[in-house]
C-alpha cells in the first residue's frame, strides 16, 4: 500500500521552517507530504489527509468582523512612558507605511485564506482527516461557522502570557477526549506563538484543551472520525513523543481512509 498523501499548507513568503518540520513529522509517521501554498495551489484531489499550518491572522471578514489594529502591538515592548506617547503619535504613519509597503493587507494573507478555505471545505466534504495548527485551527473553526478573539489582551492579567517556541505553556486536556488519548497526558507542556484564539466554536467542534484562564488550546470534531485543531505548534516539538503521536494518529487515519477508498473502488 503506498504511503498516504498529506497536504501541508503554508504561505508563499516565509514558512519554510514550519514546512520542513511538519513534512519531517509526516514522513516519520509514514506519510508522504505535499507542500501547498497560493503560488502552487491544490484542489485537494488525491490527498488522503490535510494539515492546515500556522501563519498570518485569519481575515476577520470571514467571521463577520472588521480588522482591529491594536496600539498595544506598538507599545508593549517595555518602552518608557514618553516613548509610549510617541508611539501613539506615530501610529497612523506607521500603519500607512505598512499598508503601502507590504503585499499582505493589514498583516493578513487573503490569497491563503481563499486557498485554505477551499481545501478545508473539500476535506470536510470527503471526510478526510485534518489537523489545524495555530492559524489553521482558527481557520477551520471559522469555516465551520465559529469566530475568533482578535486579541488576547486581558486574558493574561493573572497568568503570564507566554510566547515561545519552547514548551513553556501548560494545557489541560479533557479526560475523555480523543486528543488526550493521542497525546497521552492530562496536563501537557506546549509552546505558544499566537496572539488570537477561538471565541465561539464552529459547528461540530468541541473545545477539549484549555489554559487555566480558559483560552482554548485544542478542539476536536464530534461529527467525523478525525478532525483535530491545536493552538500550539507540534511540528516544533518533535523531540516529545506526545507531539509525534499527533502526526502519527493523523497519518494512520489517512491510511485507513485510503485503504477503504481502494476497497470501495475495487468492488465498484
């Protein structure tokens, strides 16, 4: 039986490290990775599974909101008070320059939103196993009718906000969840590179992993065999058996689906 084909999405610019680590994880798990990005799109035909990767923020227009740019993004770097005031004065100019000099509108990636939305819809229609990572988790949620917190400001008044590629964040998993069975831990240490998170869950999705302050760190689908979203980046934690198990479970589900499709084709 050939290796199951796993599509891995990412941006046109940047994202090479995420692609390399994710592809390595898929290969180690027994799958054949295929890189998908706006410059090299894919309709989803021939894929046995899908990883929607991390990256730019999901466009808020997809869940009925407008973009809210935060002054805090410019002023929360430990600046002195007078520099904070300077940041307020310079913010409009910096925002305009950013709009003029970047290809992404407001830090978004609309071409990728469109590509990945189509792939997610294809995977849902075909019941393909699907893993959403960070942005990918958020976009799958939006495609299924959910919404996002555009900012996590205020969620970390009592708990420090951690942004690190190292496993420094503690996440609590529901005891009866598929995700806990896969990872094999009740409280897992993970990394954190996000600034947005799930607000309302999409159709058929249930939160099964959270921080102690309630921020959703993982969900799974109740209406299909294998659909998991995680807010952290397991591709950067492959030294941990629990995170390798996530990719192994995805590939095993894709292999099972591929075998069933082959049997069905041979009987028709």
